């Protein structure tokens, strides 16, 4: 029996990976900074282990090597950005094990939003108009607002760990200058000022086997937390947009990609899709793709182990995935907000209370594997007390 290690096992995407691989008879070792985790409570998890904070790279790699040695791990599947980068940057220190990614330079070339914009220009792929800055010293004056203020990296390696960055918006030159000067992410590190694209977000999810695309998937977000836009709490599988799929494949083909990737777009009122970023890891609503017939974790595992993988060209449309406790949080935000009328709040409450719909699946709470939901619920109630 092949043993694999799933990291960041408190994440919902890690639970999806664990269920996928465990159901195929693969021995899944779950691990996080605590032995008590969402994926670790699944019946498909063989056992759980703890490791040091990935910010402490030396201790983290030592712990990963300990787990590799203990269980004879053949492949590692991380699901968060910090874990991915820490493993790839310290690959030479790891015991022999398979990592389902392209090399670190390739990953950086797509994850770096500044380099991505330049690649889009070279390939003729639509991307927002962007100005690049190495730091805040040369910021020019803008006449059209709002603008998007975006660090080139989602997380920046600094002494003692990683600096989390965030995209923000400026509605005036004064606000722009204040944001740049007050935030270390902009003041001391490369960033971009982009033209604002009004529209909705979209994404294409892909799997590559050493330069060959073997699967893709698309969904639309039906409800998000917060309601103004954020994490998907209810989503539905849809036919992938041919223009977006073509752009995504052009980007990944250009670097001979290997592994999974999510290419995010902003679609304006004219249906023009602008590339926003590429994330080289599993995504939050991974379970929806699996339920729809694209088992990304297992397909990736087969490719990682060197097995021949048949391309998946079709999947079921109209399948819905609901993250129940996330949806509950969203309802709370709607009910307490003054932005919504009483009528809208009633409608949103009724939508929440309708538990079943055609092709509806629940992400965490599943009858055949219910312990992860109990674990999540326990942590949820504990968080309410604080």
C-alpha cells in the first residue's frame, strides 16, 4: 500500500484530497501544526501527525522528514501557499519523495503577478493595464480612479517568516499614497497599480501531466462569504468558457506546467476576461470538481507516481456544493447588515433553510464520513465563545 502525506489538514481542500485518495485504497497520513484537524478526523485518514509552523522552515522540514521516514511516504500533497513554497524552496533538504509541482522557478514565474502580466503580454492574453513598482519611492500621479493596488506576491518571504499581503483599492491619489506609505507590503516590496476592471470573478481549474493538459473544470459561485465577494459557500459546476480555457492553457503550456493550477479571471460587462492571477495549488471548492466527475487529487496522484493517466474531457454540469457553516456565517452577515432590506433578509433566510436541491452535495458533512463535520462544528462553537 502506497503511503502519502497530506499537509495543511485543517483546510477543507485537504479533506477533499484525503477522501479522494483514501477511497482509492491509498494510505493517507494527515498532518498540520496540530494532530487535531478536519481531514485528520476523516475515516479515510490513516493517522495524523503534527509539524512545526512552516514559517520556521528548518524545523518544518525536519518534521516532514521525520514523517516521511516513519511511514515510508512516497508523495506529499500540500494545499496552502506557504507549505508549497517552503517545500519547493527546501527540496534539496527533503528525503526522497515526490512533489506534484513544477520546479520553484516555474512556480514563481506564474505566482508573481508582475511576471504574469508580462507573460500575458508576450502571449497575447488579456490582462489589466498595470504599472510596476519596486517600492513606493517612484509612485506616479494617476488621473483615473479607482485603481487596484496589488503586491506582486500574495506572501513575501521576510526574516522570521512570511508577510501576508492583500489586494486593496484606492479611490484618489491621496488614498493611494497613504496606502502605499503605510503598508510594509507596498512600501518595501514590489507591487503593481492596475486599472480597475468592473465585473465578476471567474476561474478555470486545470491539471497538467508534465506539459500535457489532462483535465479541466469550471464552476460559478452562487453565494459567497462575505456576501459582497469572498470565499464560496455555495457553488455550481458549469461549462468552462472556451475563451478563458484557451487563455489558461496558453499560460500553462508556455511553462510546460506540471500539477494543478487555478487561473483566475475578471470578466467585464463586455464579457472580456482579464487574467488576474494563477494559483499553483488545490482550491477551496475542490470537492465540487470531484463530485462532478473530475477527481483531481487521484488524477494528480496517478500522474505523480508515473502512471499513465487518461484525459478527462467531460464532467457533470449543475452539481452544487454547499459549505454549511460558511453559509451560516454568510447569513449572519446578511442579517446584521444595514445594506439589505427586510424583504431581502427574509428571502436569504428562506434560501438558507432549504437544505436540499437537485444535485446538491454538502462539502464537509457527509453521511459516510461524518466525523469531520463534528470536528468543524466543535471548533465553530468554540470560536463563537471568543
